């Protein structure tokens, strides 16, 4: 799977285009800013956008959605627990749901903590995980905003993300990507929230 990253806005949010080849289909994850950059890339590579996937409802990850969805007439997906706070027309995705990236499965994993409906999107084939604001290379997502919840974040990190194999590469909502091997060794906030036997 090919991954094109765009960074924009005051918070330098990451947005991603996922596709297999020029002239194929594509999905966008978290277009927070600069929708024209996403649209231009789709046009240049002759990609047919299948939809927009949102890892959570915060504006720095959703700000570019309206223009892209209007221009391409594509659906927008967000977890049902974030639907009310997003407040715009969208289809609800659920834990375990699979999206097709030209034959490759991208699976939804519900990871509440930063928001009630926060999700990660994982491809086992490409060994990648798009973690939104749940997990960064050296930090974890804030839990003191709106519907954040420290205990839910702790459970998401311990029960869902910690078991990921070391070779999984995390593509976060802000900052550079990192392997889970790196995260498990170098992310102090992640380690602090792990149960003692996992540190």
C-alpha cells in the first residue's frame, strides 16, 4: 500500500492518502487542513476517492472534509461515539469493520481515550497502523479535552495497542511515524500508562 502524507495547520496535523497504484482507488484519513492539496494529488495520480475516514472528531483532523467530500461526492466515516460531536452528515463505522484499499484490508479498531469514538485503522498486510491522536512516537493523546478519559486510554493502550507486533509502523495524527518497537522503548507516556508487568 502506498501512503502519501500531508501536514497542515497550526497544530501540524497529519492527513493521509492510501492507495495501491496510479489510476486506482484511494481513501483519505483525517484531512484536517489544505483540502486542495489532497484534491490535487488525487487528480494528478488519477485516483478515485472511495471515502474519508476520520480517526476522531477534532477539527484539526476534520477541517478539510467538507470541500473534499463536496468535490468528490464521497462518503465520510466516523465512529458512532464521535458522531454527535462531529455534528455533520457521516456514516458510522464500527469496531472490526473493514475497508477495501484495492484488495487490501484496512480494519477499524475502536480505541477510546482521546475521544469516546477514537479509532485506529490497521493494515496487517502492510504492517501499518494509523493511530490518529491515540498514540504518537513519543507521546499519547491528551485525555483532558471534551470527552477524553484517562482510564479508557489506559485500557486502549494496554489491551489493544501494546500487543501489536514490533514491526507495525505507527502513522500518527501529529509528528513522524515510528515502529512499535521504537514506541515500546522510547515513548515515556505510553510506558507510564502500561501495567507494571508490561514495562
